[in-house]
C-alpha cells in the first residue's frame, strides 16, 4: 500500500495543526458561553421559583448567613452540564464512547434529583447516600469497562465519588465559596487534560467551570441565591467524574488533580475526623469547618472565600503545575501539599477560636 506508507512519512503541516487547534478552541469557547448562559438564566429563574415554593434558608445558630435566602440555584449548573457535556465530549477528539457519556449523564441526573428533592423536602441521610452510591457506581462501572481497567478499582471509585459529593455539600456554607472552587478545580482539570492532548476532556472541564461561573454571578456576596443540595452534590460529582476520567487517561495525573482540591479536601476531612474523635454526630449540621470559623471570628463571607482563593492560586496551582511537569515527584508533592494544608488548618482554626467567646464555640453536638 504505497500511498498509505507515503502518507505515514509525510511531514506534518504546521498550518493545519494550528487550524485544528484554533477550531478546537473556538468549539470550547462556544460551548462554554452556552454553559455560562444556561446556568445564569436558570439561577435567575430559580430565585423566583424558590420564593414561590418557600425554599428559603432561614438564619440560625448553625448557619452563617443573616437573611432568609433562596436555595436551589445550583439547578442551573446541572442543566448547563447536562446539555453541554455530551456536545463537547462528542464534538472534540477523545476516548469517550457513547456508553460512558450516557452513564455520566444518568449519574448526574440521579445525584441532582436526590439533591433537588432534599431542597424541597429534607430527607434522611441514608436514602441520599444510597442514591449517591448508586450513581457513582454506575459511572465508575462504565469508566472501567470503557478503559479495560481492573474491576478491583470499583469499590474505591464508588467511595471516592460519594465522598466528593458529600464533602462539597459540607463546604457549601458561605457565599461564593463552592462556586469559586468549582471554577478553579474544573478549569485546572481542563488544563491538565489539555496538557496530555485530550481536547474533549479539556473542553468538559472548561465548560463545567463556565457553568459554575454563571451561577457565581448570583451567589457572590451578598448572595441572591444559594446553590442548594441539587448544586453542591452535583458539583462534587462532576469534579470526581472529571478527575476519574483524567486518571483513566493518565494515572500520574491523579496527583495534580488531588492537589487542585486540597483546600476543600483538607478542611472537610479534618473537620469530620475532629468531630468523630470528639464523639459528636459528624453528620449533624454544625459550624466547625475552617471557613465557618473564619466568619464566626469576625470575617466576612468575601474575606473567607478570598482565603481559599489565595490558597488555590498561591499553593495549589503552582504545586499542581510542578507535579504535572515532574511526574516522578507528583506523589511526594501531593503529600507535602496536604501536610501543609493540615498544618494550616490547625493553626488557622486555633487563631479563629481565640477570637470567639468560649460560650459560642460549640453550636452542635
């Protein structure tokens, strides 16, 4: 087959490569604008819907806001991603088959649906957890089957997905914080995917970040609407799914992906561990996360969110870049970042507690 052999040895055309890259960037930009617009319009509509249905988070001892605020605005992020992700994953080069994309969509619907139900009528934790485990199991099974990976990974992926859903729910307690984190981590995962030549997954990361940005416009301090369980659980699932897809492509990218989320993971994990060791109901509402202590000690929501943004930009982002560029040092770099995050959590929490009267330090058992 001389013609095929000749084609194999033809030098690449740099102009064609640039045209392809520009076309892919244009595709990502268009889908990102679509995601941002859908999320913003849906969040605006959710404000009126929440007022009609009485879906208002009231101020209280275990809450960090002072005015009744609508919830459920995260439905915009869900709708945007349900519409945009299949389009971006199918229209750009990648490794994603129809079954994996369909299971991603269905799992997102399940997580969002149980969160939307909980926003309307609070549920016990076990039904929520059961649906979350089923959703992550569905997506994880499709991911493993599509990549011909060992099924021994399934239990670990299911637990990781459920934990991501719940830790992001735990961390959704002040204005803009979770939306800001969703923008940062999703965009970072998109950059990691782009660095290994995966335009479809990169586009999925950037469009997810755009959806979070569309909601952020209505959630920035002072928030006009809260994300609600429909949004916080869905963002947690999406960040898990994007990270797992990145891991399937290149296992070494797991470490920089984990570094990107280090601020949230450290805060949620150490707070949960601290409450568990003290014999408290770890699943009960409380105000003992670091971001809540930052507010309780006199800071504003904007200042507390800026604290996490500073960590992301000054620590997590540079460390993730270093871990990507030096794969042999990725695991040690991840360990160092989480060690520093843990030490920062301990020191910062102690400083905040000294500013709060003793009688106000414990608000839940």
